[in-house]
C-alpha cells in the first residue's frame, strides 16, 4: 500500500468544541454538510515540536461509517466522538458512534463490531478494548470488503490486510514521557534513601495495546534512568507487566521497587482501591496512573490519605495520563505533579478523514501521534491547552 502521510491542524478555537459531544449516551448518529474544522497535533512531550503533514481534506461522498469507541464513561471518549462528528459534518458523510459502558465490557464491544459489520458500512473506525477479542470479526469485515481503521489502540495481530491504518499515540513513548518527567523530581530522594523506595503504577487493565504499552513504557524508562544512576530496580505486582517489562529485577536487592496494580474492572473506584494499598506504604515516593480512569483513581484514593503533592521531600509525587476536569484541577491545586495527554479530538477527526480517503479509493497509512507532558507551568501554552479536554 502506497504510504501517504496524513495530518490535522488544530486551532485553539477547538477547545470549546471539546465541550460539545454525545454526552453519556451509548451511541450517536451524525449526517451533515460542511463546516470549517481543522486541527493541529504538535509533539511536545519533551519540548520538541513536530507534526504530521496534511495535504487536503478528503472529499466526502454518500458514505456511512460505523465508529466504535472503547466506552462512554470518560470525557476522553466524548472528546473523540466530538471530533468524529465535526469531521463528518465537514466532509458531508454519515457516522454512527457506539461503544460499551466500560472498557472492561469486551464482549459487548465485539457484539457492537459484529453488528456494525452486518450494517455493511463503507468503513469502520475501531478503538479496540482488547487486542485479541476482535480478530474473528476483523476477518469477517475483510471477507466482506469493509475497511477498518483502528484509532487510539492498534491491533498488532490483526489478520493481514484487515486494518488499513492505525491512528494512535505512540503509547510506549508516551508512558516513557511520564517517567522522563517524574523521575528527575524523585532523583534526590532516591539518591539519599537508606532503604529501598517504591514507585506505584496503576493500570486499569492488562489487555488493550494503549494501556499496556503506556504501562511498560513508564516501567522500562524508570529502569533505564535508574540504571544510568547506578540504581537497581525490581518490578512486582501484576504478572503481565512483570513478565513483559525489559528487566523485572530482584526485589530482595533492589534500590527501587515498581509495584504495578490492575483492578478487577475498569472503574475509578476499583483503581482507587488498588492505589490506596500502594499509597499507604511508607516507602512509596511516586505514582503513575496510565489513563484518565487510573489517574482519577489515584486522586480518589488521596482524598482520604492526603499524601500527594509537588514537594518530594514531604509528599508522594503522582503523574497521570489524559486530561479531564478532575486531573486538571488536581494539577492546578498541586495535588498531582503533572500528566501526559493526547489529542482525542484530533484522533476522532483523523479517523473519519482516513475512512473517507479509503472510500474514495486513495491510499492511506498509519498516523502516529505523540504524548504531551503538562503541569502547572505549561497548561496554558498554545501547544498544550487545546489538548486538555474537560
């Protein structure tokens, strides 16, 4: 397939658009004419600036696309659907958006995917909750000639030719971005410690590519940075992350222990329960929540414990992922050290644009996007603020 570099240009005026969307409903359908809507996705994870190049928006036709998100429980997915609807209106195509109630409702999402295939759309946009659960459905879609575009999370083991493009954050690199910003703030405390210290990580699950890659990216980068400082690291807790990190180390001799927790279901309350266990340990100095639900779980746990802050000498430093009013408020108030966000609005828009290009017979390729570190010092920057949805 001939590679075409795709992109979107985001303006600050789109911040208001993030507040518009499909609310908490399970599905939405949009059929529109045209409006002016463009987005920018600027890589600012470590101060560098980069963007994908765009040629021109795909011209719409009499097309209908099925869009399946991971859930409607967070404002992240509402922002993505807002982007879908905006681009559909601009291009004059029809979209039907669905998604399960929670990201742990994998079987429900598979049923939605099968229903979408039965509707015989011109294309399907899929943010898969599980990397393996959709494989049979993807084969069916390919057999029926229905192109699929993945967004937010890729499906590495998808049947060859079934997924035309993946529009997603480089999740491993984004997890590493969180570590690159948290570790330096903890370094002095690590260096002066006379006993092992602990960094906790809460991941809402261990199945989707986006979450697992972020979690492993954070772990591996902490190991890399600590090793460069002459420190040894051990990874304990959830078996998936322990077994898939670059080096799980030896807990008995480690200077730093990374403890990874995964709740039984993907809810803020259960993430808070897991976070409380780690936050209550006297040797804990840092925490990382790898998405909005996990980060909000850490903050919920802190409501009773009050141990989070921005001074490593007196508090535990927490890094989050994604945005939303709870995380932004915690960063502004000094309860959370900082977070990495994505651009769900741009992902939604780009998904519809790529599907339209495919329907028009154009060649497409993957569109990688970056993670953005933000804290109280840069939340209002022009390159950051448009990505901080509520």
